[in-house]
């Protein structure tokens, strides 16, 4: 091997080493970036990652079962949360609890622009959409863009009083989680004029509902 050949070989070897080193540095940089992002998420409880909503709010179990991405009811549009929009399902048929509405949305939201974030009944909560994404429930673009939609079950075989109380706990949690105030809790009616939440409105119980939310804001 001539000196020229030896130098050329060494040069190729150095080049390989530089390449490997660069690769290692890139991997390390990506790992550090992932760690920093994760740390920011941990230190900032306001950022909830998909699938990381609590398993319980108070003593109420929360089932996270998101409408699949790409369905008509889940455009995946991120927004700033400014309100909680209270609805009632207006479905009094037996068995139309929150699980039933979860199944309904899994079918219906596939090809229809219909969706909301939570359904609450007398014993549990289903979470259908990440809070940071818009849904189609308020009847107006403004309501859909800024609100978290909460549906309260009114099935005749359910305990409406308990469902209302559970909804107040969920609403209190959301108000606190997103640094909102009681003034940011709206009836669906206030956005679109629809008579919803029907029973709360008909029975004149809106103020009492807000009082319950306020109470739970102190305990949740
Ligand atoms: Zn409504």
C-alpha cells in the first residue's frame, strides 16, 4: 500500500466516523427535544394530551372513547376553549344513557357533522372528543369553535337529579381546568336559540345548576 493509498483510506475512515457521530448527535438532540416537550406538559397541567383525561371526576368514572379521526363529526380542528355549552339529550327512551350515546356517535358521526365532547348520566361520563378540538353541537360556528359540549342524559329509567349533579361536577372541573369562570358556562339556547337544555329551562333550574357548579369548583 502506498502512502497516498494509506492517506486516502484514513480519510474515508474519518469521514465514516464523522457521519456516525453526526447521526448520534441527531438522535441525542431529538431525545432531548422530546424530553423537554414532555417536561413542559408535565409542568403545565393545562395541556391535556389525548387519552390523558382523568379516569374519575369526583367519584364519577370517565370513559374516554374518542370518535375516530377522519369522521365527519371530528374534523380535528384545534381551537381556544372559551366556554362550556350545556345541553340535554332530549332522549327520554329507556337505556339512552351516556354509553348509549357513545355508541350512537360512533355510528352517526362517521358521515354526519354531529359531535360533542361529553355525555353525562346518573352514574358515568363518556368523553367523545378531545377538549381542544371543535365539535358540532352548538348550532352556530361561534359556539362550536369556542365551546366544550356537555350533554346531560334525560332517559326515563335514569335518575335525572344525579345526572344533573354529575354534570355540575364535570362543568366545575372543566371551568377550573381551562381557567374559565361561571360566566363562561352557557346554555345551548344562548348560542342558537334552541330550547336546550329543555328540562333545566322548563323547570327554571339554570341558576341552581350554576350554584352547584360554583359549589363543586371549591371541592374538585
Ligand atoms: Zn343542545
